[in-house]
């Protein structure tokens, strides 16, 4: 009795826990758990890590023999602002299953890409001119730049890869890169699967041997007709430990014209519960969830790649902006040179007319005027080209009607950048290792390589699975029952009763010859009834385990040479070591970048001072030469030479100032300060919505405030 109650309790728990809870509660709980993990991940990414030691003057690259975590200890990534995924679309969650159960079977709603310019750029147009400050150029570029727009899709693609990995599938990889699959994939998917099968069949079978087929005795071919109907439901679920379960509920209804059946029609119900657990290959959480862990790391890589694109775009926009400033100022320099040459030419013509100057001096002045005019045309052409380059960098559609043939006027004045190159070299390199997105990406790729090494090491083991199964079956149907009641006897005349002599035995009358005696056969009154039972009876037998089946076993698959697994394990270790070398190579490249940027910044700052001094001296020389020319102690050729020297000195000074500003931009990019210096939140760039207002001409903020803040 106790064993029967235990079996019933077990069956009820199986039915309730795995059919109802798994179909309803488990998906909802999984969605809630994913949301909680996403929130924790965002909080962890947005948390500000401890600052680097400012007193550290020397940074040592980690040796390749250390673990993946130790190898990247000196290059932990410190987000400049916020690299966490922004709120909004998150393709790593998928469509919710509850309460709208049909949502997973519908495509996700996705907005079309925006290919028109943000309205902020039109607010900066005044009298047909685009009044653009540097901060406005950066803000508009973050909204409109197509390189950023393209990179904005990369985290979304990584989110779909994480969604695919959470289902137990293999990721496709980002972009054009093809994922190399090493080792074995999870033996089962993590998404529950519900399979429903219904079927109806009628079979007409000719019988040549009725006796052996259970249809009785017949003198001709018998037509056996069977009717079968099926209604089966199965539920399969895989878990991160490698465990897989299956619950199946099968129901069959059959009827036949064969008399050799107990139940006709018959109903059979079976409840099957099976579980499989790997014990060697595929055992544990890591071999089964490695694609999920790697997909999460890949999502962080995608976010970091977006931040890297933002840094590159902001630096490029700054360079384009200052190149336009140089082009416009260079036009002014060339215009001034043309004005000086034009005045000299006019003066020489007048002196030629009054006979106080030789024609050769007029030709010399005219030649200088033509040369300066040609240089002015080149400068104006360069200005137009730089306007086009800058417009293409800060707009989605530079051919918009409001931007056609528009003049871009930079409003940020040229200023000498603050001295930042005096930072000790290794402090700057250490800061770059902490802030550069490329280091963060290399660190995550190294972690993924370490995961592959561990997973392929598990793949070297043989396959040994523990399998258990339990089933309970119920059978019921209609049964023909015959009841007989004896009503008397009937003489069998062919079987007389005989004596010892073999003669018929007469009994009864006193006279001869008497009455013959025969063997009597009982006479019965037969009534036929049909005892009906059906699905309810079969289910009752199934639940009460009237006909249980238990089984357990071990399945061993032993590859004899195991060369494929050996190759995957070796490849994973090779890939990891390659990643270690690439990590060191990246560190060295960053060191070179920081060193070169620091040298360029120091040299350009010195060149600005030298160019400014040269321009002052050239101006003084030209002034002195012009005075000598007016006094008749010099020639126009000497004045032309001094004028050329001044124009060259002015151009060199302007070029040196712009080079210094661009060197400061490159130094910030090399060290990883671009986002901090420009007060940029990557979250804003992800959304394409910049919080700060544009520098609209005519507003108090634009006229007297800090530009672009």
C-alpha cells in the first residue's frame, strides 16, 4: 500500500511539475531572470571602476605564461563615460512568451533606418550660411554620421547572437567574420519544445492464414480492417548542466473486425518520463553554456567597437573642422598677398607711365600678382573641398536642399591647446591601456579563447550518458460478456448408455423392453452484454501505475583514435596563444601611438613659437624693404621676394597652429581621452540623441556663453 501511494505521488508530481510548470511557469521565470541579469549587467557596466594609480611611473606588460585574467590585469578597461547598452530595443530578449503566447512566432518590429538630416543642423543656418562651432559639429556628427549609424547596428547583431546562444544554438559571428566551431555543441537545446501529433488511419489487410492471424477459421481470404487514431503530446527541455528531460503523453484508440481481441475498440494511454545526463563529455555548466558566455563577451566587444567608432569619428570631425579653419584662414592670407601684389603692380605702372621705372619692374610685379592669384584660386578650391568633406562627416544627406552650395563658417577661434604632453610617458601609456577600447576588446577575445580551451578539453573525454526512463500504461475499451443459465438437459441420441456387455442399457418401465438411456447434455440460456470502458479507465490505470515500466542504463561512446577532438583541443590552445601574442602586439602598438603623439605634440608646440617668430621677422623685413624701395635703394624684385617670404611665414604659422590643435586631438585619441575631453556619453551616441543644445546664432548662449555646452 505504501509503495503504491509513493508511485501515485511520483506520477502526480511528474505530471504537474513538468507539464504545467514547465509550459507556463518556466518560460515566465526565464524571462524575469533574463531581465534581472540584464539590469545587473547594465549596472555593472555603468559603475565607475577605481581610478588608476597616478603615482605609477612604469607599466609592465603581463607575461604570456599567466592566466587570461592575469594577462589583462594591467589593461582593465575603464569606460570614459558610459558604454552600457541603452534602454530601448534589446534583441537579446526575444519576443515574450507570456501572456501573449503567439508573440514568439511573429517577427520583431524594427524601425527603418533614418536617412535624413537631424533638424539641429538647419537651426544653425543664418542668411544662407552654416554657422558652425566645433562643439556643434561634434554633436551633429554624433547624430548624423553614417559611420556611427552603421556601427550602431553591430551591438544589435551581437544581441541576436546572444539570443541564439541562449536557445542552445551556435552563434553566426559578427560582420563578415566566420565563427570557427571547435569541439561539440550542447547535446540539447535550452528552449523547451512541445510536440503534438494527431493521426487517424484505416487499414484493410488481406489475411491468407486466418488461424495464425487471430481471426478464427475461414474458408476464403479474410479482409482484416483496423482503425487507429493517435493523440500524442511530448515536452522536451534541456538544461545548462547538460541534463535533458522528456515527458510524453501518448493516447491511442484502435478498433478491428478481428474476433481475437479483448477490447474492441481499445483505448491505450501512456505516460513516459525520461532523463539523460552526460557524465564525461558534456558534463558541467561550462561545456554547455560556453556559447552563451562567449556571446555575452561578444556583446561587450560590439559595444566597445561602437565606442571606438565614436572616438574615431569625433577625432576625424575635429580634424576636418580645423582643416576647414586652416583653408579659410589660408584664403585670407592669399587674399592679403594678392592685395599687396596688386598695389605693387599698380604703383609700378604709374611710375612707368611717368618714366621713373623700368618696364622690367612692372613685369616682375605683374608676374608676382599672377602667381599670388593662382595661389588664391588653389586656396579657395581647397576651402570648398574641405567644406564638402566636413558636411559629409556631419550629415546623413549632404545633398539636402538646405545644404546645397551652402558656405560653412567655423565660429570656434584658433586657440593654443593646454599643455598635456608633459605627462610621463609610461603614465600616458598606462592610461591608454586602461581607456582604449581596443584593449578591452582584446581582453574579451582572450577570455573567449580561454573558454574554448576548457570546452575542447572536456570534448576529449568519451561520451558516457546516464539514461533513466519510467512509463505507466493504461488499457481499456469495450468487452463482450456472455452470461449462461442452465435450464435442463437434452438427450444425445447418438451416445446411448451401454452395459458391460456392450448392449444398450434400458431403464425405466417394469415391462420389457424398457426405455433406452442416453447421455444428457446440459441446456443453457445465454445472454450477451457489452461491458464498456474508455479513456477515463485507461487514465486511471496510468495514474495509479497499474502497468509500470522502469529502466536505467549507461550509454558509452568511445572514439578509438579521437583525432577530431585532439585537433579541436590543439587548435583552441593555438588560438589562445595567438591571442596572447596579439594582445602584447596591441600594447606595443598603443605604446608607439602614444609616444608618437606625444612627440608630435611637443614638436608642433615648438614649431608654433618658431613660426610666430618667423612671421614677425618676415613682416618687419617686408616693411623695411618697402621703405628702402620708396627711397629708391631697393628694387621691386626685392619687395616681391620679401612679400613672398611674409606670405610663406603667415601660411607656416597658420599651419603650425592647426597642426598643434590636431596633434592635441591625436594625443587625446591615443591616450583614450577623446570622450572625456569632449563630454560625450556613448549612451547618447547609441540613441542618436544628444542632450546639449546646438549653438544657434543670435541666442545669448551663442553670443556670450560657452559654445556648444
